[in-house]
C-alpha cells in the first residue's frame, strides 16, 4: 500500500490548507520541537476514523480543530484527506486512487467521505480492516508502541498478528452474523 498525498486544513497547528506529496520511498519529516511533526501522524489516524481524543493527544475531539494563535483567529472546521494509490486494486474499488476524508465542525457535526462521496465511519473502518492501517493497527507505530506490543497480553498480541494475516474481517463478519 502506498500513501500518495495528505491534505490538511484547520487541523491542530495547520490553520491553512497544506498539501503533502508523498513520493515512493522514504519520507522523513524534520523540524524543531512543537513545529507539528506529530500532528501529521495524528492527522492520518484521525482521518482513518480514530475516535479516542486521548490517542490524538487531546481531551475532547474538538481539540483537533485549529484553536488560534497570536496571529490567527480560531477556525470553525478541521478537514483531512488521505489519498492512497490503488493501482494494484488492494482496495476492492474501481479507482486508481482512493481518498478518504474526515471533517469536523465546532458544532460537533462530522462527515466522512470516500472519493468525495459521503459515507459512514463504518465504511471507512471496513475499507481499512486487515490492511494494517485501520484503528489500532500496526502501520502507525508511535512512541512506546513496540514496548506495548512486547509486554501486551497474549490476546492483544494475537490481534496484531491477525490483522497482519488479514483475517480480522472474517472474524468481524462472523461476530456480526452471530449477533443477528
Ligand atoms: P516534538 O519534536 O516535541 O515531538 P512536534 O513537531 O511533534 O514536536 P507537535 O506535537 O506535532 O510537534 O505539535 C505541537 C504543536 O501543535 C503545539 O505548538 C500546539 O500548540 C499545536 N497545536 C496542537 N493542537 C492545536 C490546535 N487545536 N490549535 C492550534 N495549535 C495546536
Ligand atoms: Mg512529536
């Protein structure tokens, strides 16, 4: 799977729209403390449906919306779009690129979109299940995550392996069918 682009506007320290082109190979983000490096990975997690404000280093979800600075007034909406390459049809959709967007307004209203079409959070979660990029998956390794995996309970470690093996969606469907 290859990330191609990240568009951020009004999210955390990014008041203005920024476009981050991710070329094949390694991308390294460098900058002084507090310049917004971790906010970029937060933007990716958020866009993929992260619901835990604490995981995004905030106390309420509204904390992801640009809160203003000495020179700028706060904004009313945060928006992040992550574009992924789909030339290899890893995602079962007939598009060369898949873009996933999330918006949040100060009113609390929120929106998710896949290729600009409104969808549910559930659709985004289903799309990324077993790809390693979904909620809590192993593609985003934060500080302390390696330790966490090594010292986690066997069931938790098993879920990381199941995601890598691509069987989470089957377990999920089985559980859903059993509930019906
Ligand atoms: P370090 O090198 O210390 O890890 P970093 O480059 O990863 O730093 P971040 O944690 O990404 O820095 O960014 C922190 C900055 O983002 C802080 O200056 C903080 O004020 C700003 N920030 C976070 N949320 C918001 C928000 N909602 N509105 C405005 N600024 C915000
Ligand atoms: Mg950081």
